[in-house]
């Protein structure tokens, strides 16, 4: 008698570049494949310590990543609930580490950073949990289409949702990158959490706004097209394309592919 089970594999790669205009790079990223955790943070430009805030966020998440193993014991709804709670708590702890550091170093008060992070639950079917604060984004590329998974926390995005601006007007608005939420600014963290069921061949993209300032969604999809299953080529090509378009900001991309592996097991 033969039964077929399904296993899932994931491959991720991250890269960051200072860009062609900025003097420093305030972006950071995390690729934690062992615990299926990936993240991008973009320190707030024009604020003191943006680079410190983004690095503190990534260091905190990297330190806490092993605690995600506590949520992987049972492939059921309880696992998803535990992972959701754990991921939200990790973001809150990263936020607290930024506030604590700023309190100890007064010149850094007011430092902040965006955050987008994703965690993969592989059983019984792969489910993606995404947390975001600010305007760093998560995208899903599936079957030749690009879908933005997160919502930007910007003043102009609120205007679009309220019907005060059209998307076309928002894309050209001079204040389109003014944030309404960021880590490290308010006493309590306000984040969004999203769930997505994944399919074989899906591609996850996490990026700072240094990419989306330079490339439209259509341009991102076209750039990914030739390399849908090679994360290292995807990140390198997207960043180089953003630089070729002007590179006015730090640009960071993390790409992760999800692959289904049928496993033939013989049972006698």
C-alpha cells in the first residue's frame, strides 16, 4: 500500500543597498530560514537614529525567533493562534527595545522604523502570517499576478481609503510617504496582522519603500518574471532596477519561494 504525503520547502534571500543619494543605509533585513521568519525594517529618514531603530528591531526579532518553535507543536488551529500571538508579541518586544534604547540615549529620542515581517506555518497546508507597521510592504506573486498583502500606514493612503484622493493622485502627492504609524514613536505599538494560505510556486516579497518609490507594481512584476523561483536573482535584479531608475532611497528586498514536495511513502 502506498500513501502520498506533502512536504513544503522554502528558500529565502535578502539584500540591501544604500542607493545613489542617501549617505547612510537605514534599512535592515532578517532572513531566518530555520524558524521561517523574514523581515524588513526601514529607519525613518530625517529622524535621529533611524538606522539604530531598524537595527534594534531586527536584532530583537532574531533573538526571539527561536520562540516560534513553541508554536509548531500541533498542526491545527491552535498552532495558528499561538503563532499569531507569538508574532504580535515579538513585534511589541522589538518596539519596546527601541523605546528603552531611546530612553537611555536622549539624542535618539524620536527614532523610529517601519517593519514588515512574515512567518510561515508549514502544516498541514502552508499559511503565511504577516505583520506590518508603516509603509514597508509584503507582496505575493502567484500565477503571473502581483498582490500587495499589506496596507501602507501613510497619511495619503488614509485619504485614498476615505475617498479624498484617487490612487493616481496619491501616487503623485508630495506627502505620500508621511507615516501615520511607526515602531518606536508611540508608547503602544499599533500593527496590522494578515493571514494568507499559500500554494506551490508562490513567491513572497518583502521590501522597503526604496523599491516602491522607484518601481510601480507592474514594473516589479515584470522584473520578477524571468526569475520566479530564484530568490537571489530576484532580489539582485529588483534592487539593480531600482538603482537604474534613480535609487533615491535605501532599497531592501527579501524574496522567499514556497515549493510543494510530494513524498511517496510505502507502508506494508
